[in-house]
């Protein structure tokens, strides 16, 4: 009887368990979230979608003209200020001043006893003065001093005012100081977009400028997105590939380049016939060279192997005098370098143009091709000049163009980004270091690898190359960034800034080459080092998330380092 009862109870438990399992079991397998391919990520919106930005530019012009009108109505010595006039930059303002006699104005932002005054000077004599006020501290009463000077340079009067700012949004990422800078930074700022997210999945980007104390001194309104790269252009204006959010669109790929100033005014948006990506070079006479595609105009199936050469006319909304150059016309490819990010589309992304620079002295362009681990120089007439790359794997017709290394301690770059000329003969690169080989048998593992800032001296006539400076190998895999990154040379301080923007590790902190997946974290380190051998670390900052329970992290594609008012020193030519 006891056994019978036991069997009955056992049957009830088993039946209940089966019923529970049946109830809990879904009728069909749960849908897996779609994995975004590289093509999905880079696709640009269809058509000419920049109308909202052009309307925004008109609105900003009206706001500026109204400010000018109010300034003209001021009494002598009266100051009129407007914080965040365009709703785009919270830590910037316009200041209007009227003087009794034609004067020039020196504006000083007084931060604290440990920070040099941030100074801006006008050049033209006038009685009505419109001044950009940049570098304001958040949640602070910022003291502004305006000194008027007569035509002969003698001071006329000193005027003072205060601009009260609000606190920045909590969502804005803040750089962490790894090593503080001992000397003053002379009010230069590190400008970059910190993208927060997991792996190569969706990210939220924040456009920031921070000083040597890691204080945010410039921030673009997050609702309008962020450009991956910005460069000073002329007369206070900067250029950037347009964040699509400005036009109410999404996605990383864009067909527009915009001009703006650091107060937040949008001046223009120029449409291009092809998708623009990665990088652009600023030339004289409003000319630009931009990394692009050629599918719509040239009918090519490949991506990221075309440069677009054009003019940014102030009276047009289209890039004019456009000329597209397909790099495959002069460069014969070698086997694609080992790279798990590009391997699935290696046939169409054979070059992966991620950097553009222009040598103004010799008038030739340089293109960085990540998939080929090659930096290629092309003359103005679109003939091949030289190839900076390891010699293995190239077809015979390319071998005469390969630069020959000379000197001790030479190393080739791999998967590189960010070509930057220091002068006519010296070229900086960000050497990501991917695998440091085109063959599996000699490829380095992530924990053995390193990324570098490297400078080469190129002799065009002799077709030789010499490594003259580098930093990063001594840090080992700590700063190994298998994707993205940048380098910038600062002539005033004779220092080099590196953006190790794609440091990739597992949640447990082990270095990795795998960009995709749920268990990998991005972080970015920004370093400034002396341009000496050996280099000395001057400062270091990081965007990171150390939580091992999350894949959340930060990626920084590139960066620019510049005095807040540097674009005002650049002329129209």
C-alpha cells in the first residue's frame, strides 16, 4: 500500500513537471536579434536628406543677425551675452560690446589660479564687437574680461561680466585621468567623439572637448549626434562629416560634410554624390579630399577605395568640381591581411580607406588602406608615387613602388590609421598592429601584440623609408587597439597625441582581436608624449567602463587637439 501511494505521488510530480515544461516551452524558438553587418552599419540614408540642416543653418544665421542688431543698440561700455545661442553647444556663448571709438578687443576667460586665461583677440577696428566665448566651465559663474585697444595699441578700457552655466547632462561620459599633466596646456583641448556601447553594436556618441584636467569645456548637444572627426578650417569654422541626427536620420554613413563654429552655429551642409566616410584632408582654396565610395557614380561594387576631390563653395549646397579617383586604377592588391572584421566582405572592402592626408609641398595625396596594411602615395595626376608597406605578397608590377627600409629598429605598420604629415618628408601613422603578418604561421596573438604611434622619414627620390620615432611598443598589449585610432603632432609643445581608441578586451580583461560579440569591451586611452627618443609620457586619459558584468565600453575613432580659438587664426586661403 505504501509503495502504491509512493508511485502515485511520484507520477503526480513527474506529470506536473512535464506539464510545467510544456507550459513554459515556447511554441517556436525565440527570435535572435539581427546581427548588424559592416554594410548595415555604414549605409547612408537615401537621397539628398540634408534639408533640415540647411534650414537649421538659415535659422542660426537669423539668430546671429538678431544678436548683431541688439549689439548695435547697446550703450557705450554695455555688454550683452547669450549663452548657447543656437541650442547646440552648452558651454559657449556670444558676447556683444559697444565702444566709443574704433577698437580691437581682447577677451579673457578667467578660469582659476592654476589655469592660464583663455584669450581671444579681434583683428579689425570697430565700435561694435561680436565675440565668441568658448571653453566655459559647466555649472559655474565664468568671469569674462574684455579689454578695448585703440588703433595705436594703447588700452582704452576694461569691461567685465559673468556668464553662469548649467551642469552638463549626467549621460555625458567623462574622461578619467590616468596621468595628470604637470605643465599648463595653454588652453588647448582634446576634441573627439566618445561612442558608448557594446562591441560593434549600436552606440551612442558624444561630441566632446576636454582640457588637461579632464574637464569638459565643449560639448555638442547629444540629441544631434556626433561626428567621428572634426578639423579646423578657416575664419573660426571647422569641418566635419555630418552626424545624420542633425537631419533627423540615423546611421554612421553620411553623404554630407558640414561647416560650423565652436559656438554651435551651423553654416552649411554640402551634399556629395557618394557616401563619405572615415577621413578628409583640407587643402587651400576650399578644396577637400574625402574618403568615399564609387558605387553610384562609377558603378563599382567595391567600397571604401575611392577618394572624392571637390570644392566647398560658400554659395552652394553641393560639393562642386567633384572628381572621383578609384584607387584600384593604380594599385594592384595583395592577399587581404588577416582581419576578422573585414574577412566577411574582403572581396568588396579590399582596401578600406581609413585615412587621407595631403603633402602641400610636393602636392600629392596619401591614403591609408587598412585591409592592405598599406599607406599609398598618389600624385596630383593620379599616378602611383610610392607604397609604404611590408614587401610580402605584392604583385610584380607593384614592387618598384615599395619603399625600402633603412636604419635600425625599423618596423612596418599593420592595419594602420591616421596619416599626418609633420613636414614634407616626415609622416606620422597610428600603427594598430593587427597580427603583424599576412600569414597565420607568423601572426601575433593579441596578448603578444601592441599598437604604436610611429613617425617615418620618406625619401621620395631614393624610394627609402626610415623609422625616426615611435611610442606604444613599450606599453605592450595594455594599449593594443586592433581597430580605430589616431595621431596628432603639436608643434608648439613638440608633443605627440595618440588616440588608442579601440582597445579591445574580454570582460575578464584579456586582450582580444575580436570586435563583435557580447563578451568584449571597448576602451579608449588618449596619451600625450614628448617627441623625443625615448618618449616621455606627459598625460594620459581614458574612456572606459570597468564593470566585468557588462560588455558596455567606449570607442573613440580619432581626435583633434587644438587651441579653442585655433580656427580663427586660419585665413580663407
